[in-house]
C-alpha cells in the first residue's frame, strides 16, 4: 500500500513556510488566513472534489495524508479540514446546478465552506432534538434558531446548515423532518438576520455561536430532498457502506478462552455493539446468539439456519442522552409478550 510520499513531501514543503513562530503568533484567537490560502492555492483543500469541478478527484486516503502531514509539521489542520468534508453533502445530494454553482468556487478558493451548523445548546449530542427551524415560504424558507460550537463561521462564506423542516411531533421517526441547506453567511449578515459571536476557549479553535433571526433562504438553497438531511450528513457512516479501500478492517467483536488460578477454565465474548437497535440487524442478532451458545460450551448446536426471530414485540427507541423512559416498574415488563417501552 502506498504511503503517498509525494503528497507528504509537497504538503511538508508548504508547511515549512509556516513554522512554529507563525502559529504561536496567532494566539490567542487569530485565524491562519495565509496558511489556508496557501493550502487552497496548492489544491490541497479541493483534493476530494472531482476533477470536472476543478478539484483533484482523489480519495479519503490522500485527504487523510494531507491533514496528517499538516499536524505532523506542527500546524493545525482543524483550521481548515471542514472544507474537505462539508462539500461532500453537495457532491452526493446536490442538484447538477448546485454542484456547478458551488464546487468550482470551493475548488479555486473564491468561496469558503468551512462552517457546519448542527450542534445546539439545548440538544447536546441528540441531533434529532435540534430546535432550529426552516419554515416554508412562497419564495423558499425562513430560518430561526441558534447553533453553538460552530467553528470557523467568521472565516467562511457559506455554511452547511441542518434545520428542522417538519416538527418533531409530526414525524414517524425522530431522524425524519430534518433538512440541509447552504446558507450564504455574508448575505444573511448584511441583511441583519444573522449574528455570529465568538466563543472564547482554552485553545484557538475559532468557534462561535450563530443566531438565525428570520434568515431568508431561496428554495434552491435546499440540498437534496426535504426531510432527508439527517441521512445526508451521516451517509458516510451507514451500515451498508463498503469498506474503505486499502484500510485495515477493525474488529467489532472478540473472544478468548482462559484458565484462572484455581484451574477452572472459561470462555469470554465481547463486542463494541450494544445499542438496543443493533438487535434489529439479523447479522448482529445471529452473532450474539452464536456467541452465547459458544460461551456456554454448546457450539455443536450452532447451525446456519437456527431460528433467531424475536419471541415477542421489539420496538427499540433510538439511542439518546436522556431518552430513557421514566417510571418503568418491573410489573410493566412482566411476561414475554410485553413490549419494550418507547
């Protein structure tokens, strides 16, 4: 497997023009505009953009090497790494017109898409509970709400925004009803409907909170299909995604036998999976059943056609901090037929 020595050498040479003194001079809250400009001019931030839109058309391996070399040289790749991945939503889900409008300008540096508006102060890690809304109007959408820990918003022309277009209590699944938009931060700021406030942190990360007070978006700022935004921003992490080429696959389960000090032997199985929703996957369910049989010394009973269907109703809730059901009593769970509380 190639170690991409040519990329490492070229990026390392560029980074040598920005030694430690340059980065120290940016403290406590300066942004490395010159460095980001040099990376853009060298084509490194457009490495994942297809050649037809002015990028290098390379893959994640090469992009990872660029970021790794920046950090290895004493720089800060976090100052600009978002431009590599935020454009992926436009590339995968945008219309032909959107791709042609934005991708060439991102590739040549005329526009920066460094801001990714997802996190909110009241939602924490549960993205499905965000409260920023994008309400339909005759000409497009009006956005109201707040984002926090939005890094580089003051140094970006555009923002990839996740907002709720259908109220949470009106969707079948909490991940539904969320949509992604490309927001022109300059236009919204000039209109007085958007405010960006820096957040002071212990490290220089250029992070902010962003307030949307009736930001008007044209209809063509919506990326893809309305209501599918959650899937769009996570589509690189789906269970059916193919393994990354050239990358070593990491285990998700382990087993071993042991003998303790008294001479007794045993078997152990463990896995990094464990959310209740994982059991909906037939492959995971079969692995779990087979692991239990093996750990119990019953491996002779393991057969490829063993019945692993549920013995009762099973409707697990999506994982969420604070998403548990309060007040459940043992009596509520009596019997094999009792459903998992939602």
